[in-house]
RNA sequence: GUGGUUGUAGCUCAGCUGGUUAGAGCGCUGGAUUGUGGUUCCAGAGGUCGCCGGUUCGAACCCGGUCUUCCACCCCA
C-alpha cells in the first residue's frame, strides 16, 4: 500500500527555479561578506543541548528542537523521573543533543573551542540552516537559512558602522531599495530601566516597549503595569513614547533623560558615534533609523542592536537582525571577548523580492543553447559541438533522446533556451547546422566543422 | 504553547437544505502539422473529495479526533 508522501510542517522543497533565485541571494551576500573581509566556517547541524539551552531566554528553550537519544533511551531513566511526567526534568535524561537555533551561539562555542588557532580579531561568516519548533506562518518556517557575519575580539564602534554599511551594500546589490536599518543600544534600555527603578524588570520592560508601533502607547502601558512596573515609573518613561524627530534630536533628549544613569549615557555616546560616522560615510539605498523602542528578545545582546525592516508596503517581519554581545564567549569560559554581528534572513528576503518582482529574468534560463537530437549519427555530431562549447564555458546541452522534433522544440521553449541548433539528416549531408533564435524565429545555417563561428554568435548574443 | 482558519484532478478553484456515474479553467498526453516551439482546433488520460472514526437507508457536505495551511497572540529571521 503506497503511502501519500508529505514533509513536516514548516519545511519546504525547493524547485530548480526557486533554488536558482535563492542562490542568487546567497551569492550576493557571500560576495559582500568576502569583500568586507569575512571568512567562512560551518558548524554541525546539531549541538550538545547544554550549548544551546538557556541562551535564548525561556521562550527560546521551548522552541529548540531536541533530539531523542539513540538506543533504548528510556531504560536508564529512573522511575521517579519517569513517573513525575515532568518534561523539564525528563528531557535532559532522554535528549542530549539539539538542532541549532541560530548561528551566533554555535559560533561563540566555536571561538572558545578554537581560540588557540584563531587570529583575533576574527571575522567569520556562516550560511547554514537553523531550526525552530515554532508555529509556522507566512515568512516563518521551522527550517530556514541564516546568513551571519560576526567579528569577535574588536571593541571599536567602527565595527557597527561597517555592519550598517554591509547591510546597505547587500540590499543595494539585490535591488531591494528602501530598507530601514533600525538601530538602538541595550545600554540605553538598561539606563531607562535604571532611571525608572525597574532594573530587574529590564526584559519585561523592553519586550513591552518593543510592541509600541504595533499595539500603541496605551496598550504598552497596560502591559508594563501588568508586569509590575509602577505608574510613577511609567510616567518617568513618558518621553520614550513620543520619541520623534531626527536621530540627533532624539539623542539630545535621551541625554537629558538619562543624565543620571552612567550606563545610559554610555549607550547614548556609543549610538551617537555610530550614527554620525554612518552619516559621514553615506549609504547607498537603505536608511538608518534610531528606534529607542527596538529591543530584540535574544537576551545575549549588550550593546548596539539592529533590525532591518523591508521597504514600505511589504508586510513581512524583520529581514535581518543583530547586535553586540559582550559576554557570549564568557558563558563557555573565554572572558573579555566582545562580539558583534548581523544576520540576513534568506527566506524572508526571498519572499520580499518575489513580492516586489526583483529577481532578474536571466536567472530563469539554465542553458545558452540546446542541440536537438534527431538520431544516433546526428546526435553524436551534435555532441562534438556541445563538448567544444562546454569547454569554452557555454552552457550547452543535447536533448537526451531522439524524441519528436516538436517535443524537443517545446522543451527548449519552456526552458527559455535562447538558441536551438538543429542537426538532422539534411544538415549532416551538407556538413552544416541550422541555428534558430527562439525569440525572433530567425534561422541561419552554419558550418558543422568549425565551431568557432557558432561560438562567436553565442558570445555576441549574450 | 493559546485561540481561530484551511484542505476537492499536477495547479487555481466550483460543487445547492446530505440524494444516482464529483465539475470547470489552466496544465498534461495524442492528433490536425511524418523537420520546427510560443497561437488555434479536436480527442483523451487523470480524483482513496487530507487522514481516521462516528451519525445516517445514503456523507465531499453533518459530528469528533488527527495532520496540514494561513491568521492573531507568544516569540522571531
């Protein structure tokens, strides 16, 4: 009995057409990463659970895919744990490995493990899938690709400036104009929390504030109240809700607001330096926007934080994010190594580009010329030219079987092949081939023996 | 994880208050056209109605469960 095939929810197959578009994005990103001096690494799909657990907050732990131990994994679990039916205590007993949730934490682990072989500052990039046990939605999958670039061992805020430029360069290359790179600094958020006396409620505070543009001022205040932040404290934070104007104006207001907070002032100064330097150097097609409500959930960030929004009019969550983390390697036993990095959400960038029709047509054709197969002798003759053209870097192919000529033409048409070469009985007798331009319908005759004339035509057409 | 939504041919979708052999368009295959695709015309193939169970004389349609899709939360790329 044949079963109906299916794939798990939140996963996808990629067709040749989709993959050539995805590769176009990946190659653009890769080229820029390398131009900016990053080197590639790869890490395993799965890590030891303890490497991952606890790095993404409580919510993150829930979304990590756990891998069941091999063998008779229940036999060694003692009855008390098994009988308690408590997932939190049972899980570590039956699962020691987990699929990676992002690329930043495995990278931190990599840095610590290989610290003696790495020349610091270390700039690495990594393009690999990650997995999250999330409920899928549009632009939200359970298996998706991240394209990360990080620098570890460099404290200078010039790194942040370069990352803003990197974002801008990639999106400009892709033709994705009008992206907004939102920037904030965790120190500012800490400073504000300190100011209003809610230091230990920093996470709740930032998570609520993050929703400002989505649910509005009143609802945010309600949530803050519900989380145990006093009315007076919220009143003190009032200037945050009406942060408009240029970056400079906003920074000036933050300076007065945070005058008594050492960490807050530090954050403002860092941000000021980054923003003014980005302005000085200029951007291509993206714009940098200070957004004091930007918080980001991943709790390892300590300094600058980034998030990229798609151009106006496209409804899609952030297509990139990142920030500075001072202590990530500290968790694995390597102190005083600051890191900063960004991530591109390949799958979401794909969806946005699809929606805006930004993929070049040239991605759709996979062949420069197709030779029709009209029999054994004819096919062999065609293959000689195919081999010659391939050596010259032309994407050439021979139709695999001597099917009906109509079928072969139809195949060429649908694949979008611009040129079709016909070598049949007639041509063979004359020592020539017929070359048809599929777009215009023009046909011309060329000698079989000398492939260079054909090559010339192909080169001039492309 | 919570609440809702969706599933009928390869694709996009019709299908009445449950009632004989479940339809269309596109696509596919063949022919018109025995060496010429994209247009047209003709013919044909293709469906466990997501899956499991229940109600009923009878279920694509009603009920329960389950999987999937999309949406809102949560969170995030």
